[in-house]
C-alpha cells in the first residue's frame, strides 16, 4: 500500500503584523517550521505503516528551503519525499495549490491513500484537501478523528461532526484530512536523522509535470487575486473602569444591572 | 491574471530588496534578483521596491460576466429537515449584494424533506428556491451533494455562490469550486459587491493581524464561505418567490463512501446559543480556577467559553472554543477574563453586543474591541464582582 502525506512549511509565528507607518509587513522572528496540523497527518500515516507496512511518501510545494520539513518527516519515519519547487508555482491560491499538488501526486504516485492536516496555520483555509481530491477524482472525507479497520481495499474512519459522530468505510484511492489530536505526534529521532541524512529527495519542477504549461500554475492560473492587505479596524467607542478591584467590580456590576443582565 | 516582472537594470541594493518580502520569496541568484515559489502575491515588493518589481496584468479575457447572474445561497438542512440559521444570515447579505447590481437571489436546498426549509427561505426573501429532494440525500455525502450543487450551477449560472462555513459547507464548497476551476475565498468576514459584479471578499489572512481584500476577477461563479453568526439574520418578508424542484439521475446520487454507524452526541446547548458568555483565557492560572468563572457565568445565566490556548491545554472541550478555528459567537454580553485578544479569537466574537475585557496588560489587543475595559487582575476583580452581583440580585 502507498500512502501520500501532504505537508507544508509555514512561518514560525502566526502573528504577522502590518507596520502602520510604512505599510510593510513586520517579519520579526518568522523562522519557518512544519505546519503543526501536518504532524497529525504524519503520525496517522506512521501508525498505519505499523499496521500494514505501507510505504509513506511526503509531498510538499514551496521554495527550496522547504526541504527542511521533508527531512523532518524522514526523521519521524517517512520513507520518501517529493518537493514541487518552481518559480512558476509562486503566488498560487487554493485552486492552484491543489492543482500543483495533484500533478505532483500523479507524477509520484499512484497512491491508495492521501492524508492531509486539517488546515495550515498561515493560509488557514482548510480547503486544499477537498480541492486536491476533486482534481484527482477520488472521494474525500474531512475531520477524521479516529481510524478503524484498514485492508487492501478500504479504510474505516470516524468523522467528528458538531452534533454527531459518523463511522464510514471509504474505498481506496481516497483522501482524508485528520483532526488535531487524532494521535500524539512522535518526535523526530536523532538516529533516523543520521540514517536519512543522505536520502535522496525527488525534486519536481514545472518541466517534470505532465501539464507543463506555466499558465496553469501559480499566480498565472489563480482565479483569486489579493487586491490589497490592511490592518483590521479597531473599535473606537470604549470606556475604561478605573480604581481598585473592588471599585472596578462595583462599577461593572452597576453597568450590568442597568443593562438588565441581573434579572 | 497578473505576474511580477523584475527590472534587473534598476537593481541597486539587492539586500534591501530581499528584505522587502515578508515571505522570503525574493532571492539573488548569480547576481540576478528572482522570485521563488514562496511568493504569496502580497504585492509588497511592487509598492516598496522602487520600480524594480512591476505588476504585469495579463490582458487575457475572462468569462463573459453578463452570462452569470444571481447571488446563490447554499442552504444546509439536517437529516430532520431543519435549516441551519447561517443560511438566513447569508440570504440577508445576498439580498443586500444583489440589490446593488440588480441580480436575483436564489437559494439551494439539498436533502430529504426540504419543503419547510424552502418555505422559510422564501419568507426571508429568496426570489427562487431550488431543491434537490431525495431520500438518498438525507445525510450529507460528498459525491451526491457535489453533483447537486454542480447541476444547480450549470442550470442557473449564478455570479456568486455563498456557502455557510459549517463542516459540511467547508467540505462541499472547495470540492465544487475546483470542479468549476474557479476561486473560493474561505471564512469571509466582510462581503461587498462591485458594479462589475465582482464580489469583494475580505477575510483575516496569513493567520495574523492582517485583513486581505480578495477578488475573483476573471472566473465565475465566485465562491465564498462565511462562518455562522458573522452576519445578522434579516427581517422576515412577504414571500414573493417560488420553489423549483430538480432531480438527479440515480447514478449521480450514489456515493463510494459507506456509512457504518451514526451516533448522536448529547444535545448540550452550544456556546453559539448562549446570550451571556464568560471567556477563560491564558490569564487563568490553573484549570481549577475555571470554577470561579463558572460561578460568574451561572449568576449571569450564561456559560464559560474559552480561547484556543485553554482548549489546547486540555482544560475545556473544543466545543467551547471561540475564534476562527472554533465557534463564532454573538452573545448579548461577553466577559473575557485574562484574554489577550488575538485576531483569530476576536474574529469569532467581535459581533457581540457588549464586550467586557478584564486583563492585567493595558496594551492587550482585546481592549481595542472591548466596550468596557478593566485593567486589573481577574483573581481580584472577579470575586468582588461575584459578591456585588449577588448583593444586587438580592
């Protein structure tokens, strides 16, 4: 069985701010790291490998530096890695990111199962998984919180919905996105770091893909365009309650009484 | 479509150009400035690069926008046929947007026993309600639901499609947006309409304190998802629209996914339904101290909700989490206790009618959205507050 895990390198902090004077983005301390939600996808794949001896491949798209997260996946126990990196892939929105990943998956596959994290911490859209499944023409399921039986043909999973839990059997090939906390992710191992230091990674550029028309990728192919970015508006009207804690509490209690919250 | 052209002859200080990009996507290779795959098209380099970076707008024509008319709302019903209220919120917004460009408002209901929901959508001002009603559609399954939405779009050619950001909506919308090779903007917090029918979509971006204004200028339909309780429910109207029934061929109603078991969770009142919320933030030092907030919440007839950090610490269930990755709430009163006010949290509660913030840090960003601010220690203020409320209530 072949399992593909999609991972992404994201900024180390989610607190990117706009400098209001210059209008530029502040980039203090934005060392890149593996998207934390992807660790759960990796751990899910590693657990399945223990049960089925599946071969695990990670796929990522990004600038050359993203090799680091592929190496980290090796240190956790993943067998091989594929990186999609090309100037033509830059500026991709959800549609183009998922399309590029689908072309990479076709090139590196076929895969029985694709596992994605719930969302990334930078884009925060939680939509690439479902779009990737559509491009590949395979069923998908999101919010997987537990894994049941697995055999050569299908996997049984439990999906977490707001008011119910659904256990479903999905035939391969299929894609699933897993919830944070499905399993506790293992730490990268130093022993594996040494063992995999020289492991080759497959690098795919535009020319390596079946569809190598640059118009179909990145910014060129993205239907959505960011018109502008700006800092969020802050609230203007506000009062501050001063004094000792007892005075502050008394003022608030009075205000809540006036607004009829104490009835 | 657009791309960034680099005028190498204007490059004088490569280091300062490389430093411009917040995503590290500008690099120097063999003395040439290049943009790598890290580019997010934030256009910072175009504005600040002194002419080195130039935006080249591709003149390639997009779709004929005049052939795509109407604002469509995908309305979700549960297995008992009851309508998710986010559909009414979206319908209100859709009417407002449609009025600006003189387009009709349509709603789509997929399920089994759709009649009551369809009539409700008419009462809230839909011009047309399109229904796909079949026992096979009683439960959400991705393939038949995607097929129904695809069929609806092919029949009605809506300019914009608004989908509630529920779990099912967030699975369905991307699947069908990809099928139509079009754009999808997730979790919009502001929507407006341009005269040329481009939907102006604004959402928090890059996971930080930044809002992004996003357009889909050359593709139709334009997909946007919006979380529950972002927009208000509009007033009821005299129904004037009509219900139009559609059917799907049997093979388009099937799914490869086999449901083995469905378990209902206990029907606990969600934090979205509460009129009063007391929010536990990182200023609460240990999990036992939440009982103090529970006491305050009970006195006010409300419940305790939380920030992401508190849920991640395992102190409270994820169902209590407010914010972009949790629930969006709009209570009449919200008291945040030791909450710093990250944008992801604020996005989930800024619609609350009265926001009270208690935090020791006078610079905490929560005070920017709070109507009533108390700079103070929750361990001192809240016991006093509980005592004073008890006294006032007699």
